[in-house]
């Protein structure tokens, strides 16, 4: 099965504050996904990591099969 987005232990910390804590998810290709949650839940931070605007503190993610750390230019193209 192909996934448009996969995250593996994706985390982001700002000092002592944890914005995203070990997120694991898989979103299938050609599907619609809603990213919902209360203020401060880490939605924007997660999107910024998936679009390579900020680097994860721990873990990684794949977008269209490309690793956000190793292939940020390919991720941005997709």
C-alpha cells in the first residue's frame, strides 16, 4: 500500500516545551484527511515539519515517499 504521508516518532521541542510528541501516522494516497485538534495541539508545527519549513527534533516523516530530512527539495516539489 502506498502512503502520501508517513510519520515515525515525529517530535518537535522548543526548549522544555514539546509541541509534537512522537507522532506516528500513515495517510493513504488519494485520500482526504482532516487535521483537527484544539489550539496548541501541534497541528501547525506538524504541517511545518511536513513541508520542510522546520526540522523535527526527533523522528522523521516521508511525503510522497521522500524523507523530509534527506530530500527536502523533492518533498517541496510534491
